[in-house]
C-alpha cells in the first residue's frame, strides 16, 4: 500500500538517546522506481528499528534483528522487562516496545505542532479515533492501550476531541453486540451514517472554538444578514 512509502519521519537516534527528523528518501514520482531495487530497500531499511519491532511482534522474523540496538532503545524508552530470546515473550516485548517508541514519537510531534501553531498565531485541535485498537477494547472494559498519550494530552491542556469516548457513550444506549453496533457506522471506514454521526458529534466542539461563530449559532437575528468578522474591510 502507498502508505508504506518512505515518508519524512521521526526516528530514535540510539547513540544520543533523542528523536531526530528524517527526510523523505522518495521525494518525487520518478524516485518511486527506486523502491523496486532490493539493494536500495535493504540499505535504507536494514537499521529501521520500528520495522524490526513490527516484524517481531507479528512473528515474521526471529533472529535477523539488531538485538543490541533494540535493547538500547528499550533502555531509552524505559521499557524494563524485555526478552528477545523466547518466542512468545519476544513478541510481547516487541509489541510493548513498539507502542512505547511510537508514543514517544507522537508526544514529540504534538509538542512540535503546538510550537508551530503558537509561532504562527494558530489554534491546534487534536481529533482522535481508533475503532480497532482503542474503541473495541474500551467496549470490552479494557484499559486503552494509548492511555499514556491521552494522559499527556490532558495533562498538557491540548484542545482535544476523543471520538472513542463519544462512540462508547453511544454504544451504551443500545442493546447490541459489538459487531452489530459497528455495522451501524462502518464498512471498514465510516459509511455515510458514520460520517454524519461524527460530524454532528464534533459540531459543538468546533462551534465553541470559532470566533466569530457561524451566524446560525450567534443567536442574534440582526447578524443573519451581515458578514462582519468574515470579510476584510
């Protein structure tokens, strides 16, 4: 799938213990053909720790990984219990470390996004929905796996909309199985009913955020025929 392309990304520099930004190695249409060259792919992906963790967590590789670098990554990410020797424990280690690594990158990017918005006098709204990895476990009463990121967002007072919580509250209004509930809104991604539910759910959050508000929400009949605040003088 195209999202497997080389994007600009963030990776951990294990020698310095810091996250660093990486440029996109495939920056134009003509460069895409380079991804058909096995030597190019091996040369540029052999040291990618996230790829190694992804393969390990799915039991798609066992010995051909850089265990020294992964242990260093675990130390940086403060993942204490690691095991890259036993099969099942290795998968759990890889999954836990993969999540911790991605959470660190996510929180780093959120800080950069806030700094960028502040610098350019913009407002930042975070919108989160993960129907499979977050919402389904929440329906089963399980602790959401992304709790570390959600806690970070709330502790640092980001403007935030969590569609997972909205769907959880909505689900509780029905007497449906999880699968039947999902069929109401999804065909893999949202279907029209799901798009409508999402739009209506986030509407008040956006209206409260906007200044000036859309004229239909200003509760002032005199403004319905004016455009003050929207058009330049």
